C-alpha cells in the first residue's frame, strides 16, 4: 500500500523540510539552554562546538557551524565577556587567535551535552537503533553536500 500525499506536500523541497526541522530543533534547544544556562541564541552552539573540537580559529568555527564570521564574532565576544570562552594567540603564529572553552565553559558544555542527550532520546524514541544509525549517517552525508552547495553558491 502506498501512502498518498497531497500535491502541496509532495512538491515541498527536501531542503524546505530540513529547514522546518532545523528551526523547530533550534528553537527548542534555544529555550532549553536559555532556561538551564542563561545562554542566548547561538551561544550554546558555539559552546557545544568548542567543546567538541578546540582550540580553533574564528574562521574554523564559522565553517564548522555554518554561521557568518561577523555574526559569530559578536557571539564569541559575549561568551568571552561571560568567562565561558578564552582567546589566546597561536604560539606558532602570533597573528592568529585560537578559541577554547574556559573551565566555566567546560561545565556549561557538560550541561549542554547532558540536556541534549535527554532531548535526543525523546526525539528518537520511536526509531530503532538501526534507524537511528541510518538517520545520523544520512544527516552527515547531506551536511557534507550542503557545505559543498554553500561554497558553490558563495562563489
């Protein structure tokens, strides 16, 4: 038996569907981390990314999270002022600045990971372990292609 879709539903672009999902998840995470950690929109993403891989430059961070460097710079400055992120010169090249989490930022990262893991369990509760693995694999593949698309669109 095939599932019938209305013309409007079948004509929606995959990218549009992903944007809707992304917006819903981002809004929920923003509310969660505002309530738990008093982090503004975007700040929790920077803390999470620096917790995964740091130190890094602002350019590296911008490319990894897909946010414009100018906008990201303001967010990083707020996090530095709050004592969650550190900025240090690269010992190999004093012109380059490296970003990393402070001890308070590390604590914040731990709280984000605990709360995010609970949200993931709830979000994926209806999927089998294999479906969850497949979903993550597909998201990773589409993300790589989306980065390629951004490079093409930006040139």
